[in-house]
């Protein structure tokens, strides 16, 4: 066959790929035999898509594919399945190494050589994701992904829903273990969001392994191990050998733990890696379907994780005092409303402590507002230590409030007395303190009485130390 003439019949970028096959069913070199003008131009000239250069190597017929694109195990698997096994392969993916989406199709060709198989490979690029192409999957995969989307969008409990979803994914992959890691590459930390293990597996929960060193030793190596592809799939000897070259420590760790196959996908949203999802010891007979399912599922999971994390950040900003790190007045008011609503029926008694920082105005005037801010921060720390197990709020200015639901009254008295003793010296962090305990339904009157007691304590402090008195 005149492969060059055949390739020229195609309009999109198209080339002919050869795969060297061995008697044991494995494969050797994968080469780009020839291509049409559109494909050859992509290898011989600087092409720019989204301002990124892709290929810039003069084309030489029948050269190893690595001459034109970085080594990619997923690409090799597609070539092998199409050329050697005779499967029609298609995918629409965004690879990490390129800033564009690739719509690729491989179709097997007849070969007259015993040890060489061929396929035709055609591709086109899109700058933005095309929803129609992304949705072009089998009914089985569409149904699985749709179920995931419905669960994600209808949830009132994100963590509970993710537990259910990871169990579904484990079932679909028929894997021994599935897990979602959350990562923070700035803080160099990671954590297990959810995981599911089969009933018969000897693999341990990842929570056993995830510690301070796990990010540096394992997770931080994954981007280089995936090597610019959209995922990593390891199941055959050749792939394990490649993993050993790229990441010998992780390869040894996984094999020692009993892993025979791994699929690892990054969870990315808005250009940021939010985490990873993996499946260990999955059904390798369904590798292509599992890859296709996870490519689409992870797109939605990553989006939902990003939304959840944004919501939590907004929640923190709306409820935490940014200067001191304790709860702010907005959170205090919401908590009071919650207690009055009776939503927490198990709470019977409520204790309120008001602690007003003495001498803040004097520090601001004599030492500056930076010193005053430091005094407020240290005051918040002192209150959190003194009233550990209670809720500390900055009610405003130099005033703090502590809410202690069903807290032993004698223990509270002891802590209030300890705070008063620590506040006796005005040169240290000093508080005027008042507290009261009553039924939770009387929380507002309890607050008023605690505030009155604190005000009386404040007056006594300024009577004793008139030089610290605040001026209007």
C-alpha cells in the first residue's frame, strides 16, 4: 500500500503509525511512517495553539513517535490496541503538556508483514473544550457519569456524597481500592477525601500511609510521573518497567503493597491541581472503558471540589475575625439564633463569658496601632487557651464573648478566676470579666447579665488604674 497517498486522502492532520509486535503479544517500537501535508506541517514548522509551540522537528519517515511527541504510555496503548488488536480507538482529551484539546481517532489497517501492524491516526485541535465531543461516549459510561452528576448537584452533605461516589467508581472499575486525595501544592500537604475498598482486598486504607512525608515522598512526584499526559495507567509489564524508570520509589511502594494495576487521574479545575483519584487492581479487561469513564467523571468531580472549597473559604471569611483568628460577630449572632431555634435540643444549659481587653486604647495611643493589633491577637490566644473546649468570639473592638454549652459550672468558675488572676497585672494581657449561666432558652438575658458583670469589673479596673482609662 502507498501509505503516503492513502494519508493524503484525509483533510485533518493524519499519519500512518506502525507497531512492532512480538510473538508473546507484547510490542516494541512505535513509528510514524508518513503523514499528509497537514500532519507533516505540524512536525516541520512552529505551530502555535493558545500561544504554545508544539512540534518543531523536521519529519523523517518511519521515525520513532518520540521524535515528535513526548513518550506517552496512553498513546502507546491506543496504537497497540488499534494496530495490533484491530480496535477502533477514539478519545477527546486535554493533555497537561499541551494547552489545547485533542480529538483523536485510530483505525486499524491491514498489514502484509508478520511482525508489523499499522493504523491510521487522525487528530484535530480545539482551543476550548467542546461539550458535544466530550459527551460522545457509550450509553454505559453516559449513565454512570450522569448518576455521579446528579449525586453531586443534589447533595446537602458533600463528604457523605463523595463517599457514595467513590464506592460507585470502585464498583464500576471492579477495583480493590479507590481513593480521592486532596492536595495543596503551596502548603505541600495532602489528605484523603474519600476511599472505598473491596471486601476481599488485603490493601490497607490510605489513611494509614498519609502523613507529613507522604506529600513530599509520593504525591509531589506524580506530575512528573504522569509526564504531561492526562492520566497514568499501569497494568502490563512494559508499563511497570516504564514506571520503575520514572518513579522507582513509588513503583516499589505500590508493588510491595500488592498493586498489580493502577489508574491515576489528576483532578484539575481552573488550571489548578486540586487532587488525584486512583483505582488499584482494577478490571484490566475494561481499561479503555475505565479510562473513558474517569476522563469525564473527574471533570465533574474536580469542578464540584473547586465549588466546595470556594464555599468553605467564603464561609470562613464570613465567620472568622481575620485579625485574631477567632469567630467574628456575624458568627456569634448566627450561633445565638441557632441556639434559640432549638435545633440543638441536647443542649440544656448555656454559659456566657464576656472578656473585655483592658488598656487597648492606651496601647494604641502610646505605642501605635500595630502594637494594639498584636495585643488583640495575643488576647485571643490567651482566651482560647484558658477556655479550651468553648467557643471564642470577637464581639467587636476589644470585647470578646465565650459561649460554653452545657459546660460544668464549677470548671467555668475556676477558669474565669484563673483569667482574673492573670489579669491582675495591667502590664500583661488584662481582661475585665463577667459570666453567667442559665437555661439555653434564656441566652439573651444570660448575655445581658454577663455583660453587666463584665462592665462592673471594667469600672473596678479603671478605678484602680486610672492611667489606663479609655477616653471617648
